[in-house]
């Protein structure tokens, strides 16, 4: 993921608070080793995160985030790892972005009876086109997320596009399950 919730796209390691600047002046951070990614700082380059991370990185990030909210849960971690593998294998195009996979994973785990409310604290919806931050306004049916950079020059609801993409990925990955209604997604 990028932005506030960025992590190493290869190992899933947390990133340092210390910032290094590349030749263009872009801020990059160093992956930090810990018990979940013990060699992260040895083999990973400076990064600001990526839109698409490895399955391993997402699984590690998932475990690290969960441990901030609750005790370790091996059943949850196994179910999440299997679901992530299926989601990453089925994802194409925009569906492969970390935030889309994260929300689809939350939907899968919620249907399996796990508490996933904590997952919303570790993902930030971004514009599906430019990955820019969203700005929010109150609409007649709830919040509307618009691209903060106006990448299309439209005022369209980008949250609706994100919901549609999550539902599409979920349906493609788990065809035997009923496709979630875009308004009934657990986290969005």
C-alpha cells in the first residue's frame, strides 16, 4: 500500500520513520526488521510502498496489523493466507491493487465469521485512477469520495468505483458465494 499505511511491497515489513530522499527529492523509507520479517532491512530497497505488493507482503502486513488489535489467532492467519492466495491469483488490472485485495479479504473473512472491523484502520481508499487521496462530502445516501486531484475533471464518486471493483474481485475469486451488494460490503 502507499500513503499513510505504506509497507515494504516485498517483505511486508514496516517502514522506518526516518526518511531518505532520492535523486528527484522523493521521500523513501527503509524496511525495518522484526519478528515477522527478520531480514527485511538486509534485502529490501528504500521504498514509499507500492500499489501492488506480493502475497507474502500482504500476509505479513495483515498479521502485524491484527496483532495491534488482538492476540495472535492462527486460525485467522491461515484463513487469511489462503484467501489472499486466491484473491491475488484471480485479480487482474485494478483488482490487483493492495487496497482492493484488502477490502475483498475483509469481506471473505467477515463471511467466515471473523471480526474484521479493525482492518479499516489499516487501509485508505484511494482514487482508482491516479491513486491520489480522496476528499469526502456528504451525499444523500452517505459519504461521497472524490479524487482530491481531480484526475478526470469529474466529481464522480470514486468510492462507488472502489466498491464495484471489490465486488468484482470477490465474485471472480469466490464464484460459489453470493456476490456482495456494493452497499453491503463490510468495510466500505
